[in-house]
C-alpha cells in the first residue's frame, strides 16, 4: 500500500495496514514469570532430573543464555521455583478468616493448597534431593525453609495471636516450638514411604481426618477455650 493509499484509507475510516517489524519484546518480569512457570510444570510432570536448563529453555521458548540472564545457576532457578510453590501451597489466613474459631483457622492453615500434579512427583523429588543434599546444599535448605518452615511460621503466628487473645494457654516464647509439634502431628513422616518406595499418598479424606485429630489433641493439651462444634 502506498503512502497515498494509506492516507485515503485512513480518511475513509478504514484502518491502515499494520507495518511489519520486530515482535514486541517481553519485559524482564514477564520473562522471569515464563521461566518459572516452565520449570514448575516440568517439576510436577517429571521430577527433579527432568528439570534441566535445556528443558526449561525449550518449554519457555527461549535460549539457555536468557535463563542465565535471570538466574545465575540451575540451583538458583530451582530455588526460586521451590519458593514460589511454597507461597502457593502454604498460605497465611485471609482477613475474612480471622473471625473464625481457632479450630477453623488452624484447619485452614493446615490444609495444603497443592497444585495439580504435585503429588505425582513429590516423593521422587524428595528422594533425589536427599541423595544429592551435599551437591545442592542451598536448594535443600530452601526446600525446608519454603516448605515445612513456611507452614510452621504461619501456624506459629496464629498460635501466638491466640495465646495473646486468651484462646489457649501457651508459655511465652513457645509458639514456634508448639507450631512445629502441631505440624509434626498433622502430617505423615515421609521417610518410611521414601525407604519403602511406596508411592500411594493418603486420600484427602484421610489427611483431613488426621489433621482434625491432631488439632483436637493439640488444643485440648493447650487448655483451649470455646473450641466450637467441630471439635
């Protein structure tokens, strides 16, 4: 289309032809988001060994060089993935939940928001990371901090608030230890299943039953008041 034709089309109300050029480039934040999404999906689909930099680059539709512009190493990238997954799985209470009973608040905190497919690779990921803990010490620490550690932190904050409000009797400065004990009661120790190579996870109903029993035992031991009908 000539310049004259384009002008005439514009005057007639018709859109001018779109000029060709380089595609719009993603900004840094958008690229990092795509990289993390690609790595997360690979992790849930195939486990630790399948999440190589080359595989992530292919899934994200970019070069390995681009990945290294955002993350200094494979371990750093996986650490960001683990942190991201921890934020999605272990969530603090929402403001609208703060008026619920202490039992209900703990039930919400101790119910994991698992992304689709996470259970399929969880044990294999743990098994691989334990075997390579000396090779990936930073990643191992991040797994603890952003997984179990994050959950204990949320529960600890809630127990401290409940103690201050007089809902439970808890010694000063013991909220973190109490939260760790409650988390240990609530969730099955994965080590036996790792050793026995048992891949079948408890059903959601079994997990909820164990969670509710753990909360009931814990709160009765803390002399909780006004437990509510669900207790």
